[in-house]
C-alpha cells in the first residue's frame, strides 16, 4: 500500500491542526489526527445535496452550504440545480478553499468557479445571522454530527437558539439537511418541539472505504407551525 502523502497543513485559530493528505487518487482531510472526510466514502455528502435540494421547484432557488470540505456536496448541488440558482458556501477555514482551487481542483470539476457559487470565508453562524429569511435550503456539513463538533463554538448551531437561528434564515417552505455520522434522536426531538417535521435518512456508502453508514437529518416547518405564523388579514375575524 502506498504511504499517505501530506499535501498541506493549516493551524486553526484555536490551535487545531487541519491536514490534507492523499494516497494515490484518494484524498483525506484530518483534524488533530482524526479523519473528517475522504474520497473513499463520499456517498453521504452527495446524498446531503440530493436531500437538501429535493422538491425545490423555483427556477432561482437560493441555498446555503455550511462547510466546503472536499466539495462533493457543492458539486452535486451544481449538477442538480438550475442555471438561475444561487449557492452560498460558508467555509470557516481559508485553507480548505485554497485546497479546492489547487490540490482538489480536478476533483471538484471547476465548482468554485461556477457563476452560481459565492464562497464566503466565515463561520456559517455569521452567514445565517446576516442572511434574513431567504434560503430555500440550508445544508450543514461542518461537524461529525449535532453532538460531535469539530469546532467547540459549533455546538450553538444545534441547540434551541441555533434552531431559531436557522429558522430565521429560511424562506417559506424551505428545508434543512444536516450530515451526521450517526442518528441523533435528541436533536430530532429538539427540532420537533420547535415546529419542524423531521426524518433521518440512513446512507450506506459502499466502495474503497468499506461499507459505512452515515445519516442525513432533514427538517422542514410543519404546516401547523407555518399557519400559526401567518398574519391575519385586516377586516377578518381571527
């Protein structure tokens, strides 16, 4: 077996080491020695895009991807969405964007240069805060799941305030899709308590990386929740 080759490293502001490695045609991203993702098991990142973009009927949908990673989710969104789409990618680490333009450029097949794509080198939390209610889909792949954070501050994305943060950035009828290494019933329950209908999709990734199972948690506001928020027209009885 060929040895792993380190292509680049990056030290995050909080002192963690992010590393891009390759072996043959495969690429791997590690943080502090723990594998975050690899090209050997990319099926769930593609499924995140497919589930996140499901039922988007607009000719100009606006979607947010939290986390660029190896680019599989972005590439899949570009293959699915129409020419009028707008895709905002929030990536916290500038090195990951740089890798997408250099070491991973061929793998991502020009995704970063597509006219539909806007790369924002910020925490996805900040992008959500500035967005207003305009995203038709929000896809998050910034952690190993709602209970396993790559950056400690990401925990706020999945608590009660984080769910409200997501809700405020959603257009009417929008949906959320969140990647996780395993099911998370507590997070799903948290979403339901705040008026979301949820579903956990098990994704089996078969290939060189073995038979792995990851999940994508999808959520959309329930009809009753949307009705409660609808303003009452003047002159009509409540």
